[in-house]
C-alpha cells in the first residue's frame, strides 16, 4: 500500500464547476502536505501547501487537512479549461516527500 | 534566474551502458532530490542530499548513485542501465530540509533504455 493514496480519477467537470480531489495518507507522523499540478509532459509545480488542520484558501484553490482522519483535499472553484492537468498530493515525513499517483482532471468547456 | 536545469532533455540508451543525468540549480538551495515518475506509480524518490557533501537513499535507490560535491550540482548515475530504468527523471531542490520546506522541480529527463 502506498503511503499516499489519491482518488484514481479521471475526474471530468464542466467549466465553472467545483472539482474536488481527495487524498489519504498512512503515516501519522506526516507533518506537511502539498498539492502539485502537472500538465502533460511538464514538471510538477506547487499550487498549495498546508500544515495545520482546517482550511487554507488561495484564490480559486482551497486545501483542507484533517490529521485525525489522515485526509487532505483540494477544491478548485470555478474550474477553467486551464485547470485540466494531473494533481499530485504529497506528504512530508522525515524531510522526505511521498507522492500519490495523481488524479487527472479534465475541465469541459 | 534559471532555477533548475536538467540535461539531457531526453535520451535513448542501450542496456548495459553507463549514463549520467545532470542537474544544476542556481537558487543556492541546500537540499536536492532525484525522483523517477512512472505511469500509475507517481513520483518516487531515488536519492536525496540535504546539504553539499551528504547523500541519502530514497524509496528506489538500487541501480543508481549520486554525488554532491557542491551546492549547485547533483548528478545521477546509472552504472549499467536496464530497461526497467526507462522513466522520466525529475530533479528537485528545496531551501532547507524541514517541516515547512517546499520542493521545486526541474523540467525532467525522459530516458529510454532498450
């Protein structure tokens, strides 16, 4: 079992809708959590990080962390075609990142 | 500022050959990392270095070696390439390894071993 699991997708949402991405992690020692976006053929780019329980908002993106449930999520509001990409969830433990396999999101115009 | 550069961009290699993937960063980051990305498996850590002169093994280190002679460069060497090492390789760096550290990725090297 991978340390970080993501909903497998692919996820297809209409333009303007909310895309909801979920991630669970197995190691309770994980301290920080990151969401990266990866366009096809490109490298991952950081979009959000969260360290504390609760919500963190940055523009159209909201990250949610529940350490008791070992659950991290990312909401993308007002989804745009440019949001079509693979989203990678990562957990930091012992100064090393463990990544989920990613969820591919397609935003339909 | 270039950030992180990797070379080559892509490479086709015969099995059994030696290959070094190059990674250079100009951000004066202390920590550097090598990952491989395979379809359905996500990014997996191969080796890392928390500071110049030190290295450590990640999740999938077998068949790979690294060195960190200075802050900027972190080459990854495949001593004798095998087809299972066909993958996309990403180098990353971060300012200082820690709880609130953020990793930034290079453009990647696509390696095919035949």
